[in-house]
C-alpha cells in the first residue's frame, strides 16, 4: 500500500492518539468476553508481492497462505467482481476457521461514487455470499476526494445496506476529520447502523487515527514503512487493543500492509506473537527462519 507513504518515516511521531470518548461509550454496551475474536492477515496472497514467503514447490498460494494466517484482507475484489464460482473455490481451499474480508469494487466507491450502485452492489454481495461462514466484514473504501459534501449519498448507502451483513467504512478526505461536528455526524451515522469505522495507521495521514469505534469491531489497516519503527508501532497497538478489550471490545480485525509488501508476513508474525501473549491466545505464527547472516529474522 502506497497510501500515506513518506520518505523519512523516522521523522514521524507514531504515538497512538488517546482513545476517542465515543469508543468507551460504545463498548460499554457490550459484555466483556474471556476470549476476544481476533483475525490477523495480509492484504494479498500472490507470490509476486509476498516474495520469499512461500516455500519452494508451493503449488497453490492461497492454500499455503491459509495454513499460516487465519484471514486475508481481500483487496483483489476492489479491481474485479469475481464470479460466484471463484469464491466457492477459495472457500474450499481454506481451513474451517479462515475468513475473507473483501473490499467492495472501485466501480461502486470510486467510479460511480455510491450513486446508482444498487445493482452492482447486490452483485458483489451475492458473489461474496458464496464464502458462506468464511465471509468476514465487507469494507468500503471511499476515494480521497469523496468529502463531507457527499454525506447524504453515504447516508443513503449505509442505511440501505443489509442489516445482517457486517460492513466497515473507510473515508480518506481530510475534511471528515478536521471539523469535529462533521466527524461526530459521521461517527453517529455508522454507530446507528452498526457499521465499523475503519482505522488506518499510515505514516503520512495521522489524522486517520481517529481512535473512534462505532460498534464492537476494531477494523484496523496498518501500513508499515519498511523501517525499524514498524515493530514498536505494532507493540503499541497490542497495548491499545488490550485496553479496548478490557472496555468490552469483542472483535479485532487487523490487516498488515507495507510500502514494499514482501515484509508484511514478517511484521504479522511479530504482531501475532505479541497478541498471543497479551490475550492468552494460540494463533498460528507464520513459519520463520531463525536469522540471516546479518542477524535479521526472515520468513521461509
């Protein structure tokens, strides 16, 4: 992911902001669970992007990927509306506890900008539904020039979304965050419709770290910078998520990107180790080599 990329990440203050007051108010409505549902994954599984992740001789990338992670942020669906049969094949290739979190297509979010999209949206939903129990939260990522002047269009889309289907929304236009009144209207819209508010942790857009949850789901898109600070940032996220769990958070969906994606599985392995310790979980840690000649851990 190139969004929010900066040339000198060491100059960025990556301190996580304080939790928004609405988050604690929302989470207070839910019962605390002993075990939080946590899904951690990368954005894609193809060998070209995750170079070095797959052992020699791997014949099916998704099949192997799904033995290492319990989820995938399915960005491929942003570029193409795959047929129902493809989702059926992906479902059959993956273990029982695996989930897909597909992105709605750019035709909906970017080309038509949520105008007159009922038919194409239903087509995506129908195809996604072939994942059955392996379908996680669907997410809508709006264009960076889709600002608050389009609030009523977004409202119509959100209010017409099927109530039985989990949805998360990511807005990128800076005006959604700069005006507190606009931000609160947006957060309330999502909260009233039980829709997750996507958090994006990327170097060049710290304003998207609103820390405001609008239902019982933390949907986080973490973008590393291929820099040593990436690991400290992930450690901070573990602490933050533990705080939210103690406040009532039940669902964590955490997807790791990199400016150069081949390092994403390595970051994910670090995060999973830390989250396992903090939450007393046994999530699979992706296979690793011990160290290379420079003392750096690397994946198989």
